[in-house]
């Protein structure tokens, strides 16, 4: 299988991390958004949204949306529960990540790290801090009572949230305000098959 992505993107890195934890062999195809790769006709044929990450199976079928890819690849493993409620709990955190976390933390990081915090985006960057801290507080509350987001074991919910949380400082978020999040990050990094960005 092929994975089209940019390892510096948290959404793409989630897939790389999952493949590493599960030992899934794949070919990584680097996509350069800034150079316009996602707008090219060949890429748009594979995914109408024109976004990475993109999973391309050996038979040519393609899947986009990072969390859908994670759950597809993790199906049948210990990282994705089969119990109906436990599975919905994983999805609960993944929907939270896409609506209440990534739009703040990933965008603040993009403005600071990639654009160099230009004057015209400073107000947006500041506004993103509020939503980002709100999301981190929700995670902190959960992680002060359980080791992982859905309980005692690592699931794709953790991988989804780990993607941008562990680099949140690059978007101006001081993670020292969140000791349980820091402990969770350290715990994930202890995994013998862990790979960084
Ligand atoms: N909800 C999507 C978001 C994907 C996304 O926004 N990808 C960005 C990189 S992090 C992208 O491909 N941007 C290129 C573009 O919009 O042209 C997911 O989780 O996969």
C-alpha cells in the first residue's frame, strides 16, 4: 500500500505512527503542499478533496481523512475495540479532535511555524489560542483519571489526538500547564515501536 503525505503534518504523521506501532509495511510518497502537489490532476483523481494523508491500496482503492485511515488500518488489532460502545468512544474522541482540537492547535502551529506569524494573521493566531486551550483542558480532565483517552489501553483515539498535541508548543501552547497530557505523551513515546515526526 501507498501512503501519500507530509510527515510534518500532524494528520499525516498519525498514519506513520500507527504503521510503526503495528508494523504495517507501506510505501511513503512525499507530497509537497506548498509546491502545489495536492492540486495536480493526478492527485485529484485519487481524492476529490485534494488533501493529505491519502491511503492508496494495492488494488487502487483510495481512502482519505486521517481518522478513517487510522481505523481502517487498525481494524482487527488491539488498537481498535470491537465492542460497539468502546468503538463509539474512540470515534467520540476522533470527532472531538477534528472539530474542537485540530482547527485550533494545528492552525495556530501552521501560522507560527510555517508562515512565521505574519502581522496579518496575528489576530487569528491569538483567537486560536482560546479554542486550543479549551481542547487541551478537556483532554487534561480525561487523562487525569485514565492513562489513555478511552481508558487503560492505547487506541486510535490516542493516536488521533497525539498527532498535533505533542507539537502544540509549536503553536504557542505551553503543555506544562497540562501535567496529565505530558505524562500521556511520555507514555506513548515509551512504546518500543514508537517513531517521531
Ligand atoms: N480532515 C482531514 C484534514 C486533512 C488536511 O487538511 N490536510 C492538509 C495537510 S495537514 C492538506 O492536505 N492541505 C492541502 C490543501 O488543502 O490543499 C484529515 O484529517 O485528514
